[in-house]
């Protein structure tokens, strides 16, 4: 790629970004778009849904930037919880890393690369190939390469220092959050799975007798899990019907309340829709009640067991309860609103098999993903299209159409396939037997990350079949050389990738929320009921974190190969920092918390990218006839991995469980708390399946705040 | 190797074994040898040290065989503890495996191999090469190979079933042992290392305040560790001197009590030795007391903390105590007599570095072991010897001498180097920061096992430099082919190895105890003091288990390649079973227990040998032009590894910690036990360093049962 081409691409994307930002600053002020741009505020009843129109709202403004900038980290923590803070720390960490990288890369390495003559390209600056700025241009065996060598060592040191600092900073935050929070149900509760009952006893009886015997002074209560997926679908039907009814009743336009009985509502006797719905609702609720009474007996061999003390709950987690370690398996209970009630696989053996199958499926999807994509893309081949659909022949002969099909369609297909991956990974993760949405999200995050690294980084770097890339892994000796030959050549591709997939897609899809905006617009035009419930989104960590991390992997890998990528990355992180702060304030809500457990993923992938950089460095210095540098590079990955192991030992335990010291201190505090009795009462019912709570729509259809709705709301928003 | 050569070798070794057995059955009846052949009985005061001579004792007899056969497993358990039972289970397991293997291998596979014509060797049976009995003789592409294929599948299934059965059998034993044992100090105690003290407090104060605050109702006591290696050496000097003195005083021969003051006791004034020793002893004890008072202040930041409940002790083990997981690290306390007081590294960081260094050192020793051996063996080259030591020239020209040097010396050197390995591994393991002899032994056992597999199996199979073998590991694709080409050729070597290193060395060194016998004889001849203390040995698990397992690895690997090895192995295991039962009854004592924790090593190495067999099978079927069988073999190692993972999940947790159910049940039992108060009193002082206990030799030199000796005895034998 030539420098001029890069500048054109950057210019176009910069223009697009500015356009989107301007549009955003105008559209966000329009009252009709508030459900798109500030759903969080509506949920908190801060946003006014209908505002008066005025001319000022049509002018672009930068007030949102100031608003997004203002909150301190403490405020973010109290408003959005630890996960959001950790999410923002990824940007802060990356900005620090790449500020340093830009100084070293652009200030020192880039001039050295440019002054090399290996590629002997002496034309003017605009026509310079981008490779001139990469390490490929430094002459073989040149002593200037020792600067790159030192830069790799220093950069690794700085990144490791920053990693250590972040890990320890977030650890401190976890502890202080734990100390400052009020009693939370999930700290006092464990989930016991795979309960084997003695003959003649129900699960509930066995759980009760075991825990009262073993923990007589601290056992509080338990609730046995029931399989309620059918009941849940019935209830959600009832709820929808109830909403329709409520909307109908509140509607002043009486005409709409009547329809005809016949097909399509066109023929037959005229009926009152409200009466019709009410009858249906009564019927549905009767079925819900029958299901509930049926399910009361259908126990799943799993139960949430609550204790009066955090410490005892934690110790039951850590000690194997029964002689057979595959029975009565305890695990940390998630927050009540975080439970994924639908999937509740309980048998240890089945979960183990599911886990293995999912891991195998993930590996298969990751490795073989490009094969179906390439086949589908092959279908867009013009000749094939003409064979399959002869009637298109005339159309396909138009230059414009054929250009779109051959030039744009393949990349569109790839994008569509790629956007399928996060949901697919979520489905796979949920099959692994996790019981919390947050656990599923975390597991999906890891899967999406490795998928991205394999199918974006390695697929572009190592052109060739998927099997060729796998076979490389089976030949570890040659990895450095193969990577060193392939990676530098793709620098310009990845610069363009950062600009398009980073900048523009961040602004258009995250800030401007293009898809929700279009849906909102379509709903307005086509749907009659504008007041329909809308969902306040939660940050899709499993989609966003892998993207952000992947740019970090690119930056670290290319740091000393092609430093030209670094400023673009730094700009991306700065934009991301401000955009996501804005979206946190306006768009997203925190439904559940993982207490910062996403950070280890960031840490590990940064270590991975450092080691990848070192491996490439070993290969590069070998190729550049500097075997000494190549050999001296070998200790660096070893040291990095040792550093990683130390960090795992020093910090990771805190991301898995709280230490006894903290638990006992909090327990003691609570003993003197007069409100703890009330909390225990709530705790006893906190882990009941919401589907098993009584319904009473039809009895109180005139009031909006029925118990069921409250339950549903607390389920969604708490 | 020809069949006749094998038969000769078997005959010679069989003869040697019978000779040793006959000699053993005679010598064990001689009163003078009782310290060699029945030290356990002496320690238990069952053996009579002086018996009347009679003629019958000069005749060989097989009474010991009957005695060794008699005890049931329950008796073994109550007499020698769980470790000894697990050790004997290795033999039982191996006998079962190889009984089945012999039936299939000799009954089915051997005739098929022999009827093949690939090696086209049609001479008479005695001159047949052993390769005729191996899979190499089956014709390429022959359908008979499917029998081998099925045998591999069936054998793997049977071994896995037996492994599962053994794991579950030993698990049950562990639980029933735990239920039946009386309260043991180490169940109530944890070791806390890396204690960080707050300023102005001693370790003892901080431990006391932390545990009384966190576990007010169950905390019992603690004892801080002190660095006592210097004190220990002083005490052992004092003890030796005291014994000399006691011996001297009890000696009726008064002449010996006097010696002269001058050099070598030949010149100068005559003195009473007893007086002289007594003065020295008083002096030494004064120094011991000074050291003790000095050390009372020198605390190591580690302490044994005892609780009133097993369950609380176990839960402190599992939960991280402090916010910093590298401080106040808890681990299971070993039995008091099992503690390796000398090495007490406490800093988490230092232990981590030591661990890494030891692992690196082990890998280096294992991989590079043969290099120094080969160099030293090179020195036995006759020409070189003549160059270095010209005066030997005449001697070396004698045929006999030169034959011994070239033929026997290299293998002797290799044996000497090999026999150094277990002690070296013990030293390395003790540097890893383990605090118990049993942990060191277990860790050394694993190290010796891998060393043996690498340096006996792979070094013989893959001739070539160590680096060549390592480079193979870096090229995983080719491993099956390389192994399939190399392994079958070494079958005859390993048959000879089983016969010499298995049969003869088992009988000569284990049953006949050749080395202790020689030492005993030399001591009798040269040392004046015959009544000197003798040590009752403990089974050197770290030496024996790797040997036994290694034969299993050989048998499994060669099961379908060269089934001729199997009967020899079966005989080895039968002999080992009876010999070790005999030695347990007569020779060894149990000083400390690991509660069966050696079994997972046996399990894992059996799985390893199965997978090794499968990999070789994949290669062999490929070489034999049966690619379908080669491909169908691939699921077998995968299934085996899955089986292994399941076993780890199902059984391994019990080998690490007892479940809450058992702990709470035992705790409850003890609450009603009237003697528990007394046990708590003992527990409070159980973990005091024996070196810190008061000494009082000089005050009571006339009585043998001084407190120090009692302490030392309980340390050695309890």
C-alpha cells in the first residue's frame, strides 16, 4: 500500500466519523430519539420523553463531550459498578501503553526504518510504499537493529509494569468495593448441584437435613430449583397479553377496540377486543397456576443454600462436601437477577460431557470458520449466479450491479458471518452449564477473543488453508520464521483495519447506534403501538472487550515491526474512552456484576501478545542476519511468562474468591447491624424462581403496577 | 538376540535368584544377622537378639514364604498403614493387568506373530531371532494385524477398568481409615507460612491475635518455627557422645576406659575416658542451652496453628486468609515426626524461585544425564587409559583385565551414576520448600520415574544424542513413525533388562539385602562397638515405586509389539509381591504416612504408558500398510485421556483433602469423647521443634531412658 492510499483511506474514515458525530449531536437532542440515545435515563425516570421543539436542537454541539468527561472514577463506580470501571480501565491501560509506544515507535524506530535502504525505494514521500516505514526496510545485519532489540526489551518491561500496576489497582478496588457494599444475597448463598437423594426423601428434605446437621448454627434456608422453562414461556405470553390489554384500555380511540371474529379480523361478528383478550388472559393464568402446582413436585437435584455468614458460605464453596466429589458440588451462587433459569443442567457427568463437546465445537468453529464463508462467497461469482439464476442474466451484465456483487458482496458476507459469532459463542457457553448470564458472557468473551485472533490476525497473516495454519502449530520449531516472514507484510492491511473497523465502526455503531436508530425509525413508521416496552441494554462485554483487546494485540505485535500503526491505535483508544463514558452515562444499565472478573482476560491476552511479539522478534532478527540478537531475545518470552505466573499467584485468587480476613470482618460488622434480621428474611426468598411466584393479572388489570410486572422489572433492571 | 541367548540369560538369572533365596533362608536364621534381616522385629522388641545355635538353622527352608503369604490386607493396614497397602496394591494391580496380558499376548498374538513370514526366518526354534515373535514378523498389510488392533482396544479397556476399580478401592480405604483412626495432631493443625508482622509485634503475637480474632471458638494454640539447624547438629553431637559414654560405662572391660592424652592416644598422661567424655558432654550441653535461649527470640515467619476442630483446620487450608495471597499461606501440617525441620524456607517469592530452579535443574539432569556418563565411560577406553596412566600398560595387556575394563566397567559406571539419581532427586525436592519428608519423597518419586522413563526407555529406544531426542518432541507429527520404527527393535534388550534388573536385582538387593549385609559384616570385623545404634529403615518409596512402575510401562508398551516380554514381567510382579510382603513384616517400619497419596502417580503413569502404546500403534499400523487401522486407532488415546480426566475429577480430590461430611462427622464423634481434653493438651505442644526441648544427659547419665533419647526415638519410630 502506498502512503497516499493510506492517507486517502484515513481521510474518508475521518470524514465519516465527523459526519456521524455531527449527526449524533443533533439527533440526540430530538425528543423522539431519546429511547435510542438515552434509554438509561428513561429507565431512571430522569429523561423527559416529550420535550418542546426548538431551533437550537438542530445545531450540532459538543456538550455531550463535556458531560462524558466530567464524572470521576469514584462516581462511575457508584453509578455503574465495578465491571464498568474495569471496562474503562482497559482504555486507560491501553492509552498508557500506546502513548509510550508512540513516543518510542514514531520518535525512534520509524526514522531508523525510513533511513534504511533494504527496499531501495527512493521516490517521493507520497508515493512511498508503507513498507518503507517498517522494519523490512532496515538493512540486513545492520547494527541499527539493536535499537529495535532494545525497544522490544524496554517496551515489554513497561507493559509488564503497567500490567502489574493495573492488576494491583483493580485488586484494591475489589476489596474496597467489598468492604463498602451492603449485604448482598449472593455472598451468603451457594449453589449445590448434583444432589443425590437417599431413597424416600425429596431433594428439599435431604438438603435441609444435611446442612442443618453440618452447619447447625449458620444454615439459614434453601430453595430447590425446578425446571420451569415451559412455565416461563406461558408467563411471558400472559404478560404480553396483559400489556396489550392495558394499552387497549388506556387507548382513547374506541374504534380500535373492536374487531371482527373471522379470519384476518375482516369478517364475522364484531367483538370487543378488550373482552376477548381478558378471557384469553384468564385462561392463560389458569394454565400458569396448573403448571405451577405441577412443578412444585418436579424438583431438579440442585438447590440454592443460604447461610447467616459469608465466611461459612465461602468455606462450603472451597471444601468438597460429600465423599463423592461429583455429587453435591458447590459453587458460588450468582446474583439472583443474574441467574439463567432456563438452562439448569445438574448432572456432573452431563455437564462434563457438554463442556468437552462445547470446547471441541468452539475449536472447530474457530479453525474452520473461513471454509463455509469462502464457499458462500464463491456463490457470488457472476458466472455461477448466471447458471443458477438465468433470469438475472440481463441484470448482471450491468457494470454497476456486477461491481457491487463482486466487490462489495463478499466482504458483506464475511461481516455478516462475523457478526453471528458473538451470539453463537453465547449459545455455546450457555450449553456449558453456567448458571449465570455473567458467567456465560465471560466465557463467551474468551471464546470470541480467540476466534478473533485466529480468524482476523492469523487468517490474514498466514494466507493459506485453515489446515495449513493448524499444521504450523504442529511444527513449533518453524513458527518464529514463518511468522517473521508473514507478519510485517500485513502491516498496511491492519492499519486500514484499525481505521475502518476501529474508528468508523466505533463511532457509527456504538456512539451513533445505527442499528437501534434504524429499528426505532422502522418501528415508528410501521408499528401502531409506539408506547411498546423498550429494553435498556447492558454493555455487551463479550462483543466489545474482544474487539478492544484485539487492537491491543495488533499494536503490541506491530510495535517494532511497523510503528506507523501506533498513532492510529492511540486515537482509537482515546475516542473509545470518551464514547464509552458517554454511552455508560446515557445508554447502558448494569444488570449484574462480576466484580471485575473480566480483567484477567485482558491481562492474559496482553501477555499473549507480548510473547507473540517476542516470537516474531526471534524470527525477524534471524532473517535479518543478526543471530546474536535472535538468541538474546529468547530469555524475554521466558521472563514475561514468569512475570505472568507471578501475577497469577499474586492477584488471581482475589478474582475468584474473597479472603477469610475480609469475609470475617464483614460478618462481624453485620452482627452489630440492626437491619440484618430483615436482610435474612429477604435472603430466604431471594433465590426462588421468579416463574414460581403467584400471578394476578386478571384480578387487577386496571393498575399498572401488578406484582408480576414488578417482578419482571426487578428481574431486568435491578 | 536369538532365542537360545535369551534362554541362557534367563537361566543364569534364575540360578542366581535361587542361590540368593537359598542363602537368604539360611542367613536370616543366623542370630548375628538379625539386625540386617529383621530390624523391624528388634525395634518392636519381638526379635531375640541372641539365639542358641542349632543345626537346623543351617538348612534352607521356605517358612518365610508362608509367613509372608499369611497376613490379610486388613492386618497389613493395621500394622503398616495405608501407604504400605497402596504399595502392595501396585503389585496386585500389575499382576491382574499382566495376567490378562499374558493370556491374550501369549495365547493369541504370539502365534500370529510367529506364523508371519515378513522376516523370512525359517531356521529351527533355538536359533530363531526373538524378532520372529514380535509384530515385525507379521506381513505388511496382513489382515492378521486387525487382531493386534482389537487386542490394543480390549487391553486398554481392561486396564482402564482395573485402574478405575483400584482408584475407587483405595478411595474407600482412605475414607474408612480416616473414620477408624484416633485423633491425629496433623488433622487439627495447619502450617502458616510467610507471616507478615505488623510493626512492633512478634510473629507469635500476630498469629495469636489474628487467629483468636477470626476463629475465636475453635483456635487452640500455635507454635512458631525457629531456625534450629545449628542447634540440631550440636544436639546430635551431644547424643553421640552420650551413647559412647553409656557404652563405656556399661563395658566390663576396664582397660578400654583409659587412654593417653597425647596424639593418637599413644603418648602423655593416662586419663579416664569416661571422665573425659563426661566433661565434654557437660560443655556441649551448656552450649545447647545457650543456643536454645538465643533461638527463643529468632522466629521464622511461619507457625503451626492448631484448632479444636478438623473441619475448621481444613477450611482455613482452603480459603485464602489474607488479602495478599502470597502472605499467610496456609498448608496442611504434616505429622509431627514427618517434619523436615532443617529446611524451612518461608518466603513465598523465594520458594517460587526455588521451585522454578529445581524444575529446570530436574529437566536438565533428566535430558542431559547420559552426556557425562558417556564421557566418563569414554575414559575406560583402553588407549586413553594407557595414555593417561602409562604405568598400567603391562596390566592392560592382559586379556582378562582388558575384557573386564571394556566389557564390565562401562555398565558398572552407568549403574553407579543411576544409583546416584534417587538421592539427588531427594536433595532437589527438599530444596523446593516441602516441609515434610513424605512430601519430599513423593516429589522425588515423580522425578525419578520420569528420569527412568527418559533415560532407560527413550535413551535405549531412540539411540542418538539427547538433543536429537528433545528435537523429536518439537516435531510432534513424526513421533508415531519414529517410535514405531525404533521401539520393536529393542524388545529383546528389554526382556533381558526385566530378567536382570527386575528379577535378580529384586532378590539380591531387596530380599537378600546385599549392601546392608556387607556393611554389617564389615562393621562386625572392623568396628569395636558392635552394639552401636542401628537404624530401622523405611521403605524408600521414591526408589522402589518408579522401578515397579517402569516395568509396567515396558509391559504395556510392548504388549502387542512383542508379547514375549509379558510372562517375565508377570513372574517379576509375583516375586515382588511376596518379597515385599516379607520385607514389610521383617525389615521396614512406617515412620510417617501420606494416606495413600502415591496412588495417583501409579494411575497417571499407567495412563501415560497406555497412550504411549496407542501412539506407537498408530505408527506401526501406518508402517505395516494398514492406514485404516492407524486411523481407527486415533480415538483410543483420546478416550483414554478422557477416562483419565474423569478419574481425576471423580477420585483425585479425596487424595488431597477430606470432604466436609467426614470431617464434621469425626468432629462430632470427638465432642462426646472424654479423652479429647487430654488430646488437646498434647496437641498444644506436638509441633514444638524437638531441638528446643530441654536436654539433661549429664544429670542422669546412668539411666538409659533420658528424655532426649525418648524424644529421638519417638522422632525416628513413631
